[in-house]
C-alpha cells in the first residue's frame, strides 16, 4: 500500500470546556499538531472529524516555544480542516486505514461515551486499521466494542494520562473522572511511567501515549505500523 492510497482519520471533540466548568478547553493543540507534523512528513493525508462536525475547539494554541505547534496551526490546510471538521456520521470509512484520537479534556465528555463513533472505529479496526490515541485520547477507546462482543482494549495493554499528572496539572477536581482508573478497569492492563515523560504502549495495531510529550512518538509508531 502506498502512503497516498488512503487517509488517517483524526477524531476530535466538540466539547469546548473542561468538564462542567467554564474553563475553555477542547482538543489540546500540541497533541494534534505534533501528530499531523509526523503524518505530513510521511506523506500521509488526513481528515479531521467530530461528532457534530464544524469548527472544533482547540486550546494550547499559544504553547510557548513550540515551533511545530505554531507551524501546523499556521497551515491553511490544517486550519481549514479543524474549522470545518467532517460530520462523523457522514464518513466513508473505506477511505481510511488509521484512526487517531488526540487528547484534550473535552474528549472525556463526548467521544469517550459516543457509541456511534465507537462503532465506526470498531469497523475500521476490524478492517485492518491502525488505532492511535494520546494523553486523554485513549478515553475515546473506552466505548469501542468489536463484533465478537469484546471491548477493543479488553485484552490490550494501554497507557494514558495518569492520576499523578492530573494532580500536578491541577485538574483532578475538575474532570468528570480519572482516565487512569477507567483504563485500568477496562483494558487488559494499564502501564505508565513518571509524569510528563514520553511513553507509549504498542500492541499490534493499537498504539497509545501517556501525555502530550508522547504525541510525536505515537504518530511515529502509527506510521511505522502502516508502512510495515
């Protein structure tokens, strides 16, 4: 399969606040931009979709000293796609051979429990797609059930944003739930490293990253798996 034959589907949240607070949120920009940078360099096209379609909320667009984040945000192609996300229910799944869930607290409120999008990702996975997620992104894997009745991550080792990181980031009392606890209960096993260090878990076609520093590594692993 050539790099240009199919696309990566990037699924983002429509939820624009941190849990039920009034704090602006959505998708954490560096987690999507660093992944897109990897996909661009690999010659892989992508679409961005959400449950409701349309403009998707981003935060972290002003991340200091992050040149990659700034460069991707300035791209007209990316800007158009994030401001006009595709309606998930209207997607032609045959176009994609990978799915990526960037993190951000907003995802905990919508994609983490949306059964319709979960069914789409399940279909893609069962058709051979690679599934990647980073930071809070693995919450999007929680509702995915395969045709055999098992959860996608039931027998899979995963990682994701940790309780320690929530505490240090000051969000532990603002989030709907602690992702580490949800993943520990649902997955085959949950693994992590010290807070804020790059860390990913790879199990066949499921690739997860612990925190924002892991976005590049998740995307690299996805590209490697797609080209294997």
